[in-house]
């Protein structure tokens, strides 16, 4: 494969989106078979501050697969199984029909408590967990038999499971067991305040470009960056996020460092949820463990896919109106794009699909 490291088509579309007010800039990073294939850092992180390769971007829901890696590590260590009821590790969760919810149900979005009022930025972690544990299962929802994307609730529960099973807070666990071993040194899900102050302008706030009057994402405030939000507030350079997918393509290993077994990687990246209608996205979407897997559709493409050039078994995760990170195992491609701007769902879906199509063309994969 002969890639084009300058990514001219991709850059052109990103710059056009900047001119149209969809984003202030973007980071792009790609590898093919573990070798750098193309990288971009375009535009501004904030007024007067250029985005560089080292700018820490907000991943939003592209943070979610980290929780799946953490749970599979604990499974490998014999601390739990994916079939365990959540309440076997978190007894107070066994309320209002949630007794049958398993760890796997959390990871594949079939648990059935999507819209719990857990609080907002700055709500203490114990309060969030208590509110979710006290919540009712959604009406007519049988865990495992019905599907719907859970934006935040189940990921808080996964974070609490890590804390209960391992003893470390989720933020500390993922730093020590995932980010640091993979060389993702400037990646965080819940950042210490001293590091937040040290980074300063290296952290790019995520603006709402659909409604500029609303300012930046709540996860871009100091409180939002410091909080631990397993499903939403990962921060780090885009090229570091790609390392997670290089590890998966390497069957759990990157640069000789193994953090998952090949069996766990296969389980995580296989279709654990297949052909189920998603009540949140209103279409059929297939899932691995914490990963959305390419799902061909009759009619319009499913949201948050990987573009028309992606192979059928491509897997990854996207962030709301902003980011996409994935691995295409057929091409041995690992890639991530983070746009610094949330322009609304419809504009973002068009934006990301056209940019991904251009990216495959730049990499001479289409």
C-alpha cells in the first residue's frame, strides 16, 4: 500500500469545514500495519492557539472502549466474568428490575436504563452511582433482549465496577493499566488539577458550532476536565488514541507490550450484539464489547459509521458530533479524527462520512 502522508483531500475538506463554521480545526492520525501513514493538525484549538500534534483533544464517547479493555483485563485476572450480574459486585444496584443486568449487557447497550437523571458536571461520584443504582429499569425492557445506546449511565457503572473489583478509582486504573503501558502518556479520563494547569492552552475546548451562544462542551470546563466520566471526557492527542486500536489490531499487543490476550481481543471486536434494532439511534447497529461494528444498511447509512470505504468488520467508536476512532482489520488501518467543533447531528454525519471517504482515497485504500 502506498499512502499519501500529506492527506490532501482530507485536509481540503477539513479546511472547507472551517470556512463553513463547522469546526475551528481538527487532528487526524493514521497508521497502516503499525507504520505512520498520514497525520494532520489543522486550525485552532482556541482563538490564537494553533492545534498541534500534541494538543489534547476531547474524545467524548470515543472514550468508551477504554472501559471495555479495563473489564476484559479484570476478566483475564479471574476477578469477574462478563456473565456476572452487576449486583454481584455492586449489591445496591439490585433495585427496580435491574437484578438481571450483567456486565456484558452494559458493554453492548442492552441494559435498559439510558436516561437516568444522574446529575451534571461536578456531581460527586458517590451521588451519581447512588442515583443510577436507585433508578428503575425502563418500561417493557428485558435486559439482553432489547437494545438502545446508553450515552453515560452504564459507563459510570462500569467505572464503579472497576473500583469495587480492583480497588483503584477508574481514572487511576486506566492510567496505570492502559494508557501508560501503551505510551498514551498525555491521555486522561479525569485529569488531576495540577496536570490541567500544566497543560494550559494544550487542552482544546470543544465548541458548540451549531449554537455558538452555548459556548464550549460542559466537559471542556475545568470541572468537566477534572471529573471522571468514563463514557465522555477522555482527553489526549489523537495519535495517542490510535495506539488503542493498534493494540487491538496487534491482538492485544503494541510495541511488545501486551495488555489483553488475543482471545479477549477477538471477543471484544466480534459481533456480540447482532441484528438488533437500536431504540436510541432508531436503526440496526451491531456491537462488540464497547465497540460499534460496521453495520450495512438498506437505505441511509447508520450513524457513526466508518465511511463507505471501510471493510465490513471495521470496529471502533465515535464521539458525539465530533470524533471517530477505528480499526479496519482488512487493511490493518488504525485511524482517528477529532474535529474541534460540534455542528449538529446532520451536519456532522455528512462531514465525517465525506472526510472518511477522502481519507481512504488519500491512503490509496479506495
